[in-house]
C-alpha cells in the first residue's frame, strides 16, 4: 500500500493493484479535460498510443467548485448545468478524435466534481485498468501548468501510483504521430 502526498491529497491511500494485462482487463490511458492548449496535445498523444497498443482512452472532466470572492462576485459560468457542460466537452473531444481518424478507439467519459488533483487520485484508485496518466506541459514561461506542477513534480511524482507521461505542449499532430 502506497501513500500519495501530492497537492491536496495528503490523506489519499492508493492500494488498488493494476490488472491491465490480466484476462478481461485492458490498459487505459487517462487524460484530464481542461481548457488549456496543452490538454489537446496530451489527448492526441494518449489516443494515438492507446490506439496503436490496443488500449483505451479514459477522459476525466472535473467540475471544480465555483469560487466566490465576495457576496455577489462569482467566478466562472454558473448559468449552465455542470453535468451538461461536461458532457458537451467530452463529446467535442470525441469528435476531434474522429477527425484524427481515431473513431474506432474505445473511449470512456468520467465526470466528477471536486478538486481536480483529488479526483484524479480517486479515479485511479477505483479503476484498476488505468495504467498511465497523460498530461500536457505548457509552453508558458510561467511553468508547465498546474497539473504537471502539482502531480509530477518533487516528492509527489515519486509516490504517484502509476506512470505519468508528460507531453511537451509544442508538439504538432505530425510529431506526436511519429512518437506515439
């Protein structure tokens, strides 16, 4: 049994054995849908690797709590139902995968609410077929992005329960196809 000590997940215990190569199981690549440009690079890389290796793609969408900075100042779009917004985003990216010729790739949508880092850990704990987390690294000078910074840096990376692939955000679809 391992303990993951990443950002916001200090008390999370990871004990689920991976079963990706046992009969009746299959290898899943997990990507986290967000609104960053590097997400699409991670999505395409994960989809290409999954497709070429007979795996599957799991797309996680996390509805983060609405942040309120004052009585009437609400950050974020609260007019749309979070579940509907999540489904639309998943459908949009499934359509993108079809545009890349990956429509036969088996995908699944996982929709959660809460802190993104904590939900990633919960999803991995509950699904013994998730073998790899794929993240995109930002090209920004401010750093690689919040998920890469919180999950794949320092002691958190060494304690993470599965491998993390970090895909450089500048890669083109052609470059990814050559690598994946």
